[in-house]
C-alpha cells in the first residue's frame, strides 16, 4: 500500500487489519504487508516483487488499484503485474 494515499497512521493500521481479514476469508495465508513510504519510493514494491519470486506467492491484495498509480507501470497496471509476476491481484475496495 502507498502511505501517501492515507492521511493517518490509524488508517494504515485499519487497512492492514482489513487486508488480513480479507485474506483469511479468501483462505490465503497473509505473509507481509508492504507499505510504500514517500521518502523511499518503490522500495516496498521491489521487496514485494522479490517476495513473490522467492516464496512462490500466488496472490497479492491491494487496498485499491490506486495503490498502483504513479509507480511507472503501463496503463493496464493490474494485467502487467499479474503477467510479469504470475501472482493474481486481488482488490480489497474495487
């Protein structure tokens, strides 16, 4: 998730809880929640990509597709990400 899209730390924590609950309902094991900080742009995204490869991740949960905006990907960010990583993108709040 991109931290700059959220106003408060409590929003970040609430989204983390919602994402964990969503993963549980969908019968996924929650690994790690990556939070992209404005001062370390793309570090979390790169760590996510490495984890997908390292741990054979099959799905990634995003709070919304807005969290893909601005990271320099093609127009069809979801399709590009799924094709490139092999992991499905699930959206908490479509």
